[in-house]
């Protein structure tokens, strides 16, 4: 039997995350994972759980996280 844990969305400072995005700072999953000591998959799940369809993940050199 496998147990799954839900990501702890309270460990991410969403206000600081939104402020960084609004100030034009490039934010990546990897950066957030390192900052909060989480796995990138858990960070992605937390952001999707918090923002839903508003969050977009862009790949590549100019990629990062965007909010609609």
C-alpha cells in the first residue's frame, strides 16, 4: 500500500511569489524548490492547488512561472 502526501502549500510565501512576478523577476520551479526545501513536483502541485488555471509553467531558457 502506497501513501501519498499532499504538498504543504502553507510553506510557500505566495505573497512574496506574486510580488516577485509583478516586479519582473524570473521565477522558476527550481528556484522555489531550493528556497523552500521542497521537490519541484511538490512546488508545482502547490502552485496549481493555490492558483488553479491562473498559473502557467513555461519551459526553456526564457521559461519560468507566469500568472494570468
